[in-house]
């Protein structure tokens, strides 16, 4: 034990600096540190700073396209990054609407099952944007969310419709419990046309996959 203490005392400050730098680089290679830091901040702000909202209210989170987000053209956001940003938008929505708490109370889970995105205008490097999230419709199996990437002067850069699947719990029970917390109590909206067409497309895709071979 004493020899180990002597060993630690023999290491100079610049050796500790090199070790710290090496560990930082190793962590950066193994995991995307900034993503996890942003996720932690998103959870913290949604739970303790931002106000709670009703399940049918729209919420938003901010973002900026940095150099690590750009594609090979070097001037705008990579398409894959849109989905990464949506992870944070959904976390914000789940926590502020208490949807996550209600799903856990019912001993279930909620996961992304399907998504369809339409790109309208690229987000430039260092361009700021916000992502709005709104519940459009739900059934016993799924919740359908609409996400919009909104930039300067209200320009919609992209719009995405996704299906969140309820696992081991009833979507109707979960959402009805959240609806009852509203003042006044709101009712389930009619199925929007985009959700109807989205489900039709998913059914066609399911049949195509079931009949195809590798």
C-alpha cells in the first residue's frame, strides 16, 4: 500500500495531464460524449427547469448545427443528425407531458417503431433551429408524433411523422390518464389524414416484407 502511494506521489502534474488527456481521447473514441452530456442536460431541464405541459400541447427544444454535425459538403447538417436531434426532442416531450412516468406506472415501455421525414431546406452550419413536438393521434398500440425543424424567420427545414410503439401496456389507458389531468379535460382528436396515409404505407411495407425473400 505504501509503495502504491509513493508511486502516485512520484507522478508529476504533467504526467497526470497526459493521463487525463489520454483517457478523454479514449472515451471520445468509445462513446459520443457530447451526445450523452446533451442528453443529461435535456433530462435535467425537462424534469426540474421547464414547466409541465399537457399531452396535447406542443413543446420545443433548441439546437444548433455545429461542425461535427455537417456532411461531406461541409456547409449543412448531415441527414442522419436530424434523427439524433429528435432523440432529445422526444425526451423533452416524454418528461414534460409525464408520458414516460405514466408508461412506467403501467409497467410498460415506449419505443420508436416507424418514421417518415421530409426535408425541405437544409440547415446551414452554425444555423440555429428549434424542434417542435406535437401528439397527433394514438390508439391502443401506438402514439403518433409530429416533429418540425424550424429555423430563422419560421422557415420549416424538415417535418417528420413517427410512430411510438407501446410495449406491454395499453396506449389508450396511458393517454386517457394524461388527458384527465387537463383543465378542461380534452378529448381524443380525429385521425389526421397524414396519419391515415402513414398507416396505409406501413401496411403496404409490411406485406411487401412478409412476401419477399432475402
